[in-house]
C-alpha cells in the first residue's frame, strides 16, 4: 500500500509533467461520448490546475472499475460525468484514483 507521502510525491511529479506539456482536462462534448466509455481518456495532471480551468469537484474511483460504496465503479463514474465539464486524474494511489471535475473559465 502506498503511503500518503508517496501519493503526494507522485501527484507533484505528475503536476510538473502536466505543466511542462501543457496538459488540460479531457472535456466531455456529448452524451454519446459518455456512453462509449470505458476506456476513460482522462489525463493525469496531479495537483496542476491549468490556466483558464477551475477545479469544481472531485470523486474517488476504483482503478479496477469495481465500486465498493466508498470508491465509484465504472457505472457510477459514467453516471457522474456531465456534458460540458472536463475531467482529469488529480491523485493516484495503488488501487484508487481521484478524478477532478473542471470547468472552463477562460
């Protein structure tokens, strides 16, 4: 199991990489896109918040796609996604991810 310090370190590393390559959250344009998932196309941006984007919410999900009541599974993730919002991985552990929900403010 990863320690909290290891998770924070990984998030910082991902943030530096995302900033350097100017990655932005993946925006959902229509309902068909959601229906065709997975695979989920969300980039891992760690703690980086790109210019003109605002983190508005986040949720935890299971990497294997199984929900357990605490972490969302594939079906719950798809139900949570909204057209017009954008999503990115903002934290990653050994078994779970935290997905950030962003809105464009530029």
